[in-house]
């Protein structure tokens, strides 16, 4: 009986106050997480750098020589350079190609650079391209030669 009196005399926090305290803690956690995410995303998008994309690919014949014109754009906010171009009939068999103008090919932010590659192509066949910039990840794509 003495223990029962001991517990009976202690006062606990009311269920309403406990619920309000949990809500305040949850809201504070959400605000901190939101602030962290917006700061992180803001700094990530501002430091985009050089982001290559395929603007156009044109297969053509210059007399008896088969050539490919490749237009690569830069959607990033920093200038970049293309230092190597690979072309092949599969992604694993692509070989290094000589470009005109010669590499490195500068690509300013928000613009498109155009260059030619002398490469024997067959109408209707799919070719794999790998564009390697000086900084950042390589950009790969495929294109089918016209019929």
C-alpha cells in the first residue's frame, strides 16, 4: 500500500501537452530538413558546369568520302572542351576518331559546337557515339544512318 500512495501522488504530463510537444518536435524536424534540402539543391544546380547534349548528327558523303557532322551543345553554366570522340557499331567496339577541327573542341556555356568525323557508314545502320569532355562524365548516344 505505501507504494500505491507514492505513485498516486506523482503528477504526470497531461495527454494534451504530450501531444502538443510531439507536434512541435515534428514541425521543427520538418523545418530543419526543408532548410537543409533547399540549401543543398541550390548549390548543386548552381555548380552544373559543362553538360553536353546531342544537338544534331548528320551523315553525308563528300565526294567518295563518308563523313559525319556532330553538333554537341552545352546546357551547363560553364565552358567546356571535348577532348575525344569515339564512334563504333556497338557501344563496346567504338574507336577513337580524328575530328575536324581537331580536339580539344571548345564548347561555351549555352552554345553548340560543330565538328566533322571521317567515318565509313552504311545506310540504315545504327552507330554508337561517345563524347569525352575534359571535365565531367562522358556523353554517350546512338544514331541511325539515313536510308
